[in-house]
């Protein structure tokens, strides 16, 4: 009887150690997985930030180009697609660029909204800038 | 006595097994963790590069907008500074006759303020402002067919310090924009 009870206690103890071992390993894998996941998330965020910066700089360049356009070329439009004149870097090839031009009633100014839509798995990222161009002597400034 | 030694042996076996499994996991996870930290560092550098490019472009753009005269070298601001005698690869003169000049020095973008009437900055009279030392290229050139519009191209090195071949693991991040002179100006 005494020998039997010792064996069963030992078996229970062995079982507990195995369970502890498995639990410890699972915990280790979970911790490492979450660290690697967080780093991957950070890397993706950095790439997205660079993309957004590039898009914003392209839009600012486009707005600067519009500032020198003759008044006749500054036609009102709503969500008109355009290709930035500076060219699109490979990281922004999937992005779409839209332009909205509203000429004010007195025709002395135009409100320009430039939007870049970058597709993402979590939904599109919108980068937009807005500028008011003064129309002087037949030219936007 | 017998039971105690058996228990000891079992504990030792479990310990050896646990250490074995741990070593196997660490040997597999080690490179993954190293790779992950490299990725983390590269992404941090990419974030900084984006911010630096925006700041540098903002400041150069602000100078260009106010400039009355822009002098530039089509080859851009290379690492060799002061290629023009008494001048710089990019210099802007403002309507109040003061000026700002830029050049690249050891990967840093350096801006000098020139006092009125001076062609070269005197060390005691220049305000020196240095950006991060990771600039690969900084180009300012007029856009063909559009007077007064200047294209700015910035390339920033992003180092991935992995292994011994640091050069092979460098990546260049490009940022491009354009700025129009407000006052006037000529190349």
C-alpha cells in the first residue's frame, strides 16, 4: 500500500512538472511572439509614415506648381484624378491622387484641395492638403 | 533511500530536458530576435528620416520662397563642399541682401547665413545649423518649362547595422517636392 501511494504521488508530481514545462514554453513562445508582432507593427507604421510623408510632399509640390498656372488652366473640378508632375515613387504606385478646384465667386481666388489615397489592408489612408490661390493678372499665385 | 535517489534522478532528468528544450528554442529564436531588433532599428531610422526630410525641405523651401536670387549646382549638394570659388552649391539671396548657403559635409546638411554684402560666410558671422548626418543627396534644380519652380530631391541613408557588411545593408529613402519662388529669381 505504502509503495503504491508513493508511486501515484510520484506520477502526479511528474505530471505537474510536465504541465509546468509545457505552460512555461507556451508562455515563452507567447512573449516572444508578441515582441516580434509589436516590432513588425512598428516597422509597418514606419513604412506607412514614410509613405504619408512622401505623399504630402508630392501634394505640396503639386500645389506649388498650381500657383504658377494661368487662370485659364485653373478650371473648377471635383475629385479629378491626376498624376503628380514630380512623378510617383514605387512605394506610392498604388495610391490615387485627386484634385478639387473651386473658384471663389469673385474669381479672385481659388480653393484647391489635393488628396492622396493610399490603400491599406486596414482601410485607405487619406493625406490631404488645402491651399487658397490668389488669381492676379490672369495667373494663380 | 532508494526512493530519494530515484526522485533526484528524475528531477535531474527533467532539468536536463527543460534546459535542452530551452536551448533548442533559444537557438531557433535567437536569429529571429536579432532580425526583429534590426527591423525595429531600421524602422526607427526610417521614421527619423521622414521627419528629417520634412524639416530640411521645410527650411530650404522657406528660404527658396523668400529668395530673390537662387544659385545652384545641377549636380546637387555633394559631399564635396564649396565647389564654387567663394560660393556654395546652393545659395539663395534675399531681397534684404542677406543670403543663406547650403552644402553637404560628411553626410550633414549645413546651412550658413551670410550677412548683407558678404559672398562667403566669415566664421564669426555665420550662424551654423546642421541636420542629421545621414544625408546622401540634396538636390535643388529648376523645373524645365516652369519659371520659378524648383524641384527638391532629398535622399537619406538608412543604416541597418547587421553583420559586418554595413554598406550592403544601407537603404536610401527618397523624398521629393517642389517650391515656387514668391519674390522672383534667376538660376
